[in-house]
């Protein structure tokens, strides 16, 4: 079974998948004069760090194109919910170093980026 889908299309299984949960606080959140923190959480959003080791140029292109739209629906295993979830994400900065590029072995060192729940 696949691990990850983007807009309904199966994506090559990543080499690294790091699930995270971020709190979104109200604009009035902060410490008061008595030093008590008032977090005022108004939402929680998922952040997933994805990485693929040594992708071919074709694999890198396919992955980058799948994650290129402004917003994407990603189906993935959610650690907190304990099941597959589909949520809308946007994509952070992408990185694809060409460290291992030579004749006969055209592969990138890594392709990595974060997806953040909208």
C-alpha cells in the first residue's frame, strides 16, 4: 500500500517522513506582567517534513510537479489520529542538491521540503 497521495495520485514513498503538530495562537497571546504565559491556542496545524534520497531526475521532476500547485490535498498516515487522513496543505521551500551528478549515475543527493496544513 502507498504511503502518500497528492490530489489523488500516488507518490513515490519518501525516504524520510517527519510528522509534526504546530499550535496557532491568538494575536493577543503572550506573557503578562506577572510572567504567566497566555497561549490562547486557536488552532492546531500539521507540518510534515518530506525527503527522498538519491532520486533520479525523472523522480525528482514527478515529485516536484505533484507538489507544485499553491494548495494540494495530501492523504497520509496521521500519527495523532492513528489513521490515514486527507488534509489541504501548501508547500514550503524546496531543495534538491546535485551532489551526486556524474555521467552514468544521474541522481540528486536529496529532494526535501515541508508541507504545512492550510
